[in-house]
C-alpha cells in the first residue's frame, strides 16, 4: 500500500546543516512535499518538488529527490533554534496526501 | 480571510453525542481535504473533495463519520455517536493545484 517512512528524531547543533530523509512507496506520487509543524501550531507548507525534478532550492532549504529509489531529503542550511519542529514528508497521489510520521528536529546550542 | 478557517477551535462533547466540524477553505480552492491527528500520531486521511467530482471517502474510519461540501466551498465533517477514540485534532486543508495544500489550525475534539 501507500506508505511514507522517515526517521523520528534528529538532533543538530545550531549553525550546522540538518538533513531529514524519507522514503515513499507509491511510484505514482507525482508531487512531494515537506511540511513543518511547530509545537501547538498548525501545519505549514515549506516546499514541494515535482517528480520530474531531482533538486529544488529555496533559500536555506534544499530538496533532493531520487525517483528511482523513491527517496526524498530536506536539507536545512545554517539551522537555527527557530527550526525546531516536526517535519513531515508527504507524497501526493491522485486524490490524497500521504503523510510520514514526522521527524522531530531538535536544535541545540 | 486569507487562510483556511476551522470552527470551533475546541470542542468537548459527551460520549454518544453528535458533533459537526466546519471548514471554510481558501476562496477559489477546488480541492478540500479532511485529516485527523491523534496525540503523538501522524496524520490520518479521512476524505477528499475535488470540484464537483464524487468525494474520495476511503479514509473515513466508520459509518459514524460523514462529510459534505456545499456549493464547492464550505465543508462540514459530522461524527455521530461519538466515542472516546474519536478524540483528536481534526484538520482541514484546501488547495488550488498540486503545489501544496494549506491547512487550517484544526478543531481539537475531546470526547468525555
């Protein structure tokens, strides 16, 4: 069935780069997304990538897509304490968005 | 408003009662989703509306759950005979294309 898997926890030092990885199973996923959820807050769309792309950069965010391996990653450059949140990898099928369980990013000084 | 609006923001109900949750999507967005997020859990797909097409109800957990979308805009999620396991945050999202859906702040439902 459709599934998105990602590691549950990542801890980085402030100023370092963070890399959050995920894999998905549905090869028909034509759009892939990263969402951010801060404590007590709603879901914020961070970025998206089409399946015919292999990289997308948006300020401090870089998304890499390996369609053959169905692997998606989100790199956050110069990670700040404000980046502490849960990051969801999402695969977009025809009529639903399949969410991973979320990766909790902790940024420490 | 500029974003997806959900009401109420919090709802406490007694077991066995019916509840209605409302979602006002972003104007002009043809797609509307309902999800729920239980404590410490990921997001569970419930239902998807796209324009005038028949909704995808494949995620509704039981026949106690139903949703409608009137006039292609406002949507209502109804839970009949609520159970304690229905306690969760119910999230609505809308989108105009495949570049991403925008979520509301959610309705926190507590069944006591």
